[in-house]
C-alpha cells in the first residue's frame, strides 16, 4: 500500500492501521501482535473506535486523564498558549511556567517550594534521585520491589517490577526493601510486622548498607501499577522518622496517585507525611501535553540557591505543557474534582462490596477515591492468586480473558498479575460508575469459573 504522508492527506482506516503496524513501535509488546484498535474520538469518560463503538475508560488511559478526554477548558488553554508562545528555552522566564511553579508551591504539602519541570514521571524520578545524590553527597538509593518509576535507564533501575529485568545490568547504587503488602506480606505479617510498619524493616536494611551512604528512599505512597497497595496507619511516618534519623532524603513518587486520584489532592495527605522531594506527572495536566514536576523542600531550595543544579531538559517547563498544567489545577478547584473523586469513590466501593458477596473470586478490595484494585483469587482461604506473579502464556489466560471480555462489552480495564485496576477519570458520573459495575458483575463470572476454594 502506497501512503502519502502529508498533513493534508486524508487516510482511510485501513491506511492508518497499515502505517501503524509498519512504522510505529508499541510499548511493552511484540510488534507482530494483533493490530492496535483505531481510536477516532473521545469525550469525558468515554472514547470510541473507528467503527463507532464506545468504551467507558475505566483506567483513564494510563491513569493520567484525571479530567477525562477533551475537557474544553483544558483544550482552550493549550490553544491560547499556542497562539501566544509555543516554545522558549528553559533558561528564560515565561508566564505559564512561572505561574504553575507558584501554584504548586501553594498546593503541595508542607514546605515544598521550588519545582523543576520535566516531560513526565520517569524524567522526574531521574532528576529527583540525581538531585538527592548531589545534595547529600551520598550514592545509594533505597527503593521497593513492587514499584514502577519509569522506563528510562535510571528510573528503570529504581523500578522493582519484572520489566526491569530486560534492562539489567542496571544503573548501580539501588538497593531494595519489601512493600507493606498486608494481603501477601513477605514476612508473614506477625504482630507487629516490621515490613508493614515500615521503619523497622528499612532500618535493618540500612544497617547492612551503611545508612550514611544512602542518599534517599524513593517510594510510591500508594503503590500503583503493581497492586494498588495502601500502607497501614503509621507506615509513612515510620519511614519518615528513619530517614530523618540518618539524614536520608525521602522522595515520594506521586506520578500516578497525585492530583486527586485517592480522594485527596496528594496521596501523602491521607497520612500527613511530607517528603523532601515530590515527583508528579500524569494528573498534573491529565496527560494532554507531556509534563512532570520535581518539587523540593525549602531546605533543598536553599541548597539550590548556592549550588549548581546539574540537570536539564530541552523541554523543561515547556510553555504548552505548563499552560495545560495551570489550567488543569484551576479546573480541579472550580469544578470540585477532588470532592467528586471521593463521592464517586464511595459509590464504587459500595458497588464492589456488593459484588464481593456474589463473586467468590474477589479476594480483597483495596482503594480510596478513584484508585481501586480488585485482587482476584482461586481460593479465598489460601489466597492463591488467579494468575501467578509475572505469569505468561496459559498461566496468564484467566486475567487476559476477563480484560478482553470487559473490552468487548465496552469497558476499558487494565490488570497486573492478579489485580484488576479500577481508575476512571475523576470527573466520572454516578451513572457511569453503575454502568461499569454492571459489566464487572458480568465478566467476573470468568474469574469465578476458575475458583477452587
């Protein structure tokens, strides 16, 4: 097929699919797989394909479209900025980036003050760790096993999940700790549990690694991709206390959980714990233009006034991105988006509790706001998962069947291992929540068919 690739060329659906298959490299997949679904439009919590079939976006694409698709005020802000100034280098002062930085200083927890803008979460985590090493003069970083911090070299080295295996040998200096995964605690969850309370487990690891060589601990306050794992009360404060004891900086990766996803503006607000460095992206501007932020404490800001910041990006503080970020935060305030996340989250939670009574495959429900996970099992008593950890081939079939069946019924879900992630846009309505619950009720019978308990 001969394709004329110009801005004015109108391609048929077949031509788009052909070019996509021939020339586009898709993430985390074999390029010989099935053709990607051709999406032709979207609005609010819905998107539709080239044949007009509509899908309720119950994972906000990559858990980034907190304001949903094509929010008119957000689109207008990008257009307005494009008319005024599309790009100027990061060494200049510019209105949209200055205003967004000032806004973040106002709304982020504690004394977080100055921000470095990036193109997304991976670049944010890379620069957060680099800065922590420079500020402390130390090299080691403690991260967790059930983490995902991005796909660039340094961020993938921080990442604990199996996607890092293909990137090894990794950037050196990263050591790992276990997660407070109470449903599957690696320590057996004794009372008190050193892993699930945080500080005792971290302190033991530090004794083996020399705490005075550790620059930072990086963690997601709520684990996202790898299980929607919420820490118990006191966990984050316990980690904070150990970090303070040894002069270690604490980095919170709120790329996925930030900006209202958990029903608070930031996930760490649930527990009143403030990091030294906060990394955000995704919900910062709902992904309309690539954007991330590294926001640092007053003490690090003071350090930066007297020491060089050894980091930079051509697109740091891109005007279109920053304009969309500022507009996004204004929309969230004006339209009560965080309150809606709490309200609809309560409706989702109640609906999931009802499903739990009729679907034996539901082992645990975890969530706050609109950041929920369903842990599926084949036996509630033993907690044996529906699919094993990092399953491939036939072992992964039960979960892939469920996700595919939901998509066929018009519900876009995602899953990791034995956990279904439920992360719709924060602007979702009650009727849309009920619609999703109805489809979930239907497709969970697939998981139930594997139940052995």
